[in-house]
C-alpha cells in the first residue's frame, strides 16, 4: 500500500498510484475526505489543464493548498482525472510492495503506476504537425 500522511494521519491509501512528474496521484476512492476542504486556488498546467486545490486539516491544524487534482484534465493527462497529489509537506509512505501495471499492461513491482507525463506523446503529436 502507498499512503499519504500528514500530522500523523493517513490522508490517502491505495494499492496503486499514477506517477506524473514525480508526484503520486491517488485514486479518488482512496482519500479520507473528512480531512479535505475545497480551496479557492486554481493553477493552469500547459499540458494537464486546470488544477483545483484542497486544504488539509488534521487536529485543528490546516495545511493550505496541500493537495490538488485535475477534474477535467487534457486528453494527455486523462489517467489522473480526479486523482489527488500532495505537496512535499505530506509524506508518502509504502507499507508493503504494491503492484502496478506497466505501459504494456504487464505487472510491475515498485509501488506506483508508470509515469504518464505525456511529454513523449506530445512531442510526437507536435512533430506530426510540422
């Protein structure tokens, strides 16, 4: 299992995450939602789309904008739709070896799904337009 932990509390726990640009994106059903509140913050990533942020609260302590997700990602980032990633102040822990699927659909070991940054695909798409 892979866990996101802050202030001694598990915020998310999943067998698999999706890795994008070094961040673990946790599936929406893995979150302990009682610790999350919507933030007014939004940012725009050129290839993923608009990110929405969440404040995390544990034992009356709040970490503003500690987590983010892409509710309507671009087609290149569709695998992280509604998945949630965390800023470095939230610890990512592995409780045991988790399995994930590789790009070819075969099992891998290592605790996370493959990087789907889309950079290679984006370059290929752009080259096709030149």
